[in-house]
C-alpha cells in the first residue's frame, strides 16, 4: 500500500472472488484506490461420461 493505493496480485477461481477482493480492499481504512491485478483461473471439473455411469 502506498498513499492509500492497494495493488492486488495473485489468482482467484471466479470473477465473483475477483470483485469481492477488490471491494473488500477498498473498504479497508486508509485505502482510497484499488488496482486489481488478480487473475481469474477457472478450475476444470472432471465430468463422467454416460458410459461410466452404472445403473
């Protein structure tokens, strides 16, 4: 933090987390500007195919 400016770096898993981090930082006393350099990296989920499901 320099003169009321906070810069965020790192990775998050969604745009909601990205925005929440920025809003949370902005609510911190003494912070007047946030530079949000967070990167959104989506997790890949493994989906089972129909042939792998047993009935």
